[in-house]
């Protein structure tokens, strides 16, 4: 995703809109940074948007919680969900299997509920990549997730597309 997707000058007026961030606690150093950057970016580029953070033990638990928050009654349902997590590859195929399962289930949730689910559960080679993508200025996936969520809320609210 381009870092230019949402320009900070184009502030989104989101009165009554809700964004839920579902984030893993596993690899906490990185996921905490992603959550903080995502929240900060949402606050910078929006006004009136309610932000809720739900933490789950690991990346594998993210899709279940995403489905749960999307199943809320309409008055509490989010207008976008941001899934944040970090999976570091090891010497087995486990990380790849988890990553594929999460991707499939997040896609299924966004299509089932017709609500944007922003997928930033990162499958990375090493901690160097995690630092660069979760804590860096140039490749900050938490900030990019916030921008994507806002852009999708704009698009789904556009009555010419509905």
C-alpha cells in the first residue's frame, strides 16, 4: 500500500463511526508499536471516530475475534476492523500455515460482513524486518493500516458505490 493513500490534509469526518483494532499480544514489542502507530495515525487523519482495541493471545486468534466484533448488533458494529500481528518465520512451515489461514479467514470475514477488514498480520523473516515495518518511519504498517481503513470507510459510505 502506498504511504500516500490518505493525505493528512484530507481529514475524515467520522462522527459516529467505529474502528476496532484486533491485535495479537505475541511478539509484543512489535505489535504494541503497530497498535500505537495505528491509533496515532487514526487520531491524526480523522475526527469523531471511536477507536477500540481488542487484544488476543496470538495471531491465530485474530480471525475469530474479527468475526466476533463484526457480528455485533448494528449499533455497536464497527465500520472497519484493523487486524495487527507479527509472525516470525522459524525453521518449520508453521508460520506459513498460520499466515495462510489468517489471510483466508480475514478475506472471508470482510466478504461475509461487507465491512473493511485491513490485514496487517505480518509474516516476516526476522526481527530486523519487524523493526523496520512496525517501528520504522518509512515502512510503518500500523500507520498504513489506519490510512487503508479510513479510505475504505470513505468508499463504503459513498452512496454512488452502494
